C-alpha cells in the first residue's frame, strides 16, 4: 500500500509537487495521467528516493511506514520499484552481474539468504521467457545498445525478479511496439496480486485496455485533481486536459 | 658534446654518477657496449634528472620527487631465491613459460624453458657476446632521444631477458616475465629486456610482479619490442603491489613492421611514483596497434603515462585509450604525443583518456598533442575528467545496491572494460581480480562518500 500525503516537492527553487495526495491500496492498480511537465516523473523519482529533489512537506508511506528518510536502496528493500521512463545504460556492467547483485542486495537487506546460482538462473530464465527477452541480451552490458522498447522490457524483467510491494511504471508503454505492449502488459498482469500496489503513469488510454486499472487519477499542476474509475481514461481521450488547468481555470497552463 | 657544468647537482644525481663510475667496469658488455653506456650516461649527466621545465616531464618533476638514489641491488643470493621459489610455486602459470627477474637479474634456475619457436637468454650474455644487430636493437637509439631516464637505463642496464621468436612461430600461451624483489634493503635496479618477434610470428608477453616487503625500491626498467612484418603481438603489464615510497620508471619501446598487429594493456595499481613512458613507431605500412591502460590511484600516489607515438608507415591504425581512477590526494598524468610524418598518409589515429576523480584533493593532468605533417589522415583525440554518473548511481541504488556497492560496480566496470579487451581469459581474470582487490580495499577503508544513506 502506498500513501502520499500533502507532498510538496521543489527542484532548483521551483515547486513541482504542490500538496499531492494519493493512496493506492494493496492489490490496486492506479493509473496516473496528465499533461507533459506536470510532475508525474517527479512523483515517481521522489518515491524512489532520487536525491536532487527537495521534499518540503508531506509524507510517503509504504505499507504504513514513512520512507522519506530512507536511501534509495533502503526503499528498494522496503518494496519500492520504479520502472524508469528512460532506463539508464551502464557500460561495462554485465546484465546478469547486475541482476544478481540487485536481487541479493535486497535479500540481504531483508535478512534473507542469497540465492544460489541455479536458483537465480531459474528465476531469470522464467522472467525472461515470460517477457520474451532474447537470451543473448543477458550477456550484454546493462541496457547498452538496447532499443528503447528493449530497455523497458528489461526494467519489467527486473520488477518480476525483485517482486516489489509498490511498483511504479513511468510511461513503460511509450516506445513499445504493439506486440511489446501486449507482452509487457501480460507480464504486469501476471504480477498483479492482492499484496502489490501498482502505479501506472501513462499518456495513452490504450495501455489501460491491456492492464485494466482500478482507479484513474488526473494530475495537473503538481496535484491529483480528479479521481475516477477506468472510464475516466476514455473520457480524457475525448476531452483532453483543458478542464484541468492547474489550481484554477484562470491560471495559464504553463505556470 | 661537452657536458654542461651542472653547478647544482642534486644528491640523487651525484649518487647516480658515483654509482655509474663504480659499476661501469663491472657491468656486462665489451668495447662497443661500453661506448654505448658512456654515451648514454653523457646524455643523463648533461640533462640531469628531468624536471618540470623539460616538456615531457612537466607534470612529473623527478628532480624534486626523487630525493635520493638508492644503492644498486646486489646479485640475488641463494637464500633469497629460495623464498621467491616458494612464492612462485603457489602461483598459477599459463604454460607458456615463466622467466623470473630478481632485483633486475634474470635467474634461469627459477625460470622455465620457452616453448618451441621461442628462445631466451640473459641480457648480460647478449651484451657480452656482442652481436651488433642485437646490441643496436637493445640500444633503441632513435626512440626517446634525449630522455634522461631512458639514457640512464641504457648506461646502467645490469641484466634482463632477450627473447627471440622465430619467424612464423605461434606461441599460444603467454610468455611471462615475473619481477621479484629479494633485496632486504631498499635498492635500485636497472633492467632492460628485448623481444624480437620474427615475421609472421604470434606471441603474447605478460609482465607482472610478485613479492612482499622490501619493495620500497627504485626500478628503472625498459622493454623493447621489435615486431616483424605481419607478426601479431600481445603485451600486458601488471604494475602492482609495490610499497609506499617506491619509484618505478618504466620505458617501453615498440618498433612495428608492416601489417604487424600489436596490442598492449597495462594495469597500474602501485604505491609511490610510477611513470610509464611508451615510445612506439609504426615503421612499416598497414600496421595496427592498440595501447591501453588503467591506473588505479589513491593516497599520495603519482601515476604518469606518457606516450610518444610516431606514424611513419602508410595507412597504419593507432588506438590509444587510457583510464584513471583517482582517489584521495592522488595525481594522474596522461600525455599523449602522436606524430604523423609527412609520408604517413591514410593514418587512422584515435587517442582517448578518461579519468574519474573521486576526491576533491585528487587531480588529473591531460596533455594530448597531435603533430600531423601528412595531409590525408584521420586523427582525433579526446579527454574527459569527471565523477561517477549520478543517473547511473541512482539507477543501481533504486534496484537495491547501497551507495558503496553501486560505486564499486561502476568503478569496476570503468576499469574492467579495458581489461576485458586483453583477449586471454586467464590474464583478463587476473586483471579483474586485481581491480576487485583495489576496490575491496577502498571499500574496507570506508571510502566512497559515507554510509548507506545520503
Ligand atoms: N532535474 C530537474 N531540474 C529542473 N527542472 C526539472 C527537473 N526535473 C523535472 N523538472 C521540471 O519539473 C517539471 C515536471 O517534470 P516531470 O518530468 O516530473 O513531468 P512529467 O509529468 O513526468 O512530464 P512528461 O509527461 O513529459 O514525462 C517540469 O517542468 C520539468 O522541467
Ligand atoms: Mg515523465
């Protein structure tokens, strides 16, 4: 369960999130939609613990525990996972080396034993097969030379391995071809569970045909300005965001 | 040349002159070699230890950094050799033959015979025997002209190995040259080795050091490669595990024939002062060479890599890529001079240096220099100095790696990438282990920007 309360965040003196409230219950899939530059990725990064953002107020609770004082790795161990809008290339770091280091680091942090090599390989192979990731990708350096869509799949593979309790997918659908959206969505649907909360940040209603959300939130001006069911996404498809200018309709949307 | 009167010779310069005076009648070689030594010492005496007004030594002011000259190491004795033998026994070998050089002296009794197609003799024997063509190659007169350190090595060379690879021979596993220290007292050693690779031959030479304790010495080494036409040569050097206060001055000379392929990688993880100077010439046409290196520097270490590459042949390809990781108050120096002579058309050259600076007190000096006299060439260079990439660090930490592990993984990747190109599994594994060891020590020392938070 994810609870964001009255979150105020700025960067370089500009307030980006301005008293944001959002609750995603266990087992819930929440979609967040909203205009470019409104702070969706900022919200995702702040939950994951990126340092350059200034949290000026509010709380972020994961399963009831405030995570704001935790480092990114401690948050990961507490169950937070962010699938990046732009996954990072890391030359020289083998994909398998990385996956194993990440998985074992989290297990250690939770007081669990490290996985044996065969157990690890089995998990990776299963996740890779589910997401139809070619085996030779695993032999490459992490994300290096991967296409945009391949990087996104690699992020979802990590999610499958790490089994988070709060998964935030930042525009995982952008850059995916039609088949890849279906494959990735099936992967996500398999990972839906009564114990796991999902936040899907997306610009396109199409993704929500594959991963049917429980709730849809409209974000504008650094706040959630409207919340509804899956039909809200269809409505937005028709009307756009013109009814959701930040703060009040009188202010220009660029502010 | 009348020796310039150097009124203010340093203690080290005086001691080196005395050492040469005392040793010269005992050093190996006949009349011709004695002349070579005297000429070389004349160059050294005239110039003195290089200092910052000598352009090639601007960032490594040896005159002020080398306070004293240690006594020249004596020939190793039986009991010290026994200890080294024990240490060697515990070290895996690749099967290509291991040549052991103790305090600058080649010790056949500790060394292996080389595989068919390769032969080895001591430098002392070769100098005494006096074959002019080998003496000429050893003298390498037209490389590093005027360089006082190279000249000092030529004057004082005690011993070393001379390896000859028959034309067409294929030596599959690396021939190792292992340097060991026996002297209980800090001492200086001067060694020079030569590798003559016949036309079309294939060989790999791997240099490394062993030994614990007593390593705060001064070594003046020189390795000369004469690479025949179409030969394929690999070279690696692990310059590791010396003690604080040591001084290591390595010169490296390579003369490449037509269509030769040459590949060299060095890992420097060594305390004190290290200077590697690499002189390479593409003498024939269509040769390809890669010079690469990784330097891991901490404490007050000072690591200098200086390249002097000359393109003379047509259509040769040169790739130089050096990386540094600098922590604490370490200093890194990279100077790369690439000279493309007028007739060396179609030269394709790329030089790159990258440094990661992990501490405010560490510093990196880069000086690339292209001197191009031919008009139809593609040459470029780049140099970057920076810190670890914040987006990469965050990505790793968001997946659960704590700050130190994430930093180590990125540092290991940065250093390991070049080591991986060595092309011999056993050697790559050794270099990887050495890099991991350095990072492990760094993590143990609690470096790397605080605890898990932050
Ligand atoms: N590192 C940063 N430095 C300065 N400004 C930033 C930084 N990161 C984000 N911003 C600003 O914060 C605002 C919100 O950006 P954010 O990336 O969160 O938007 P978004 O809703 O994810 O947009 P999109 O739909 O285009 O992905 C933008 O105006 C952006 O320019
Ligand atoms: Mg975004």
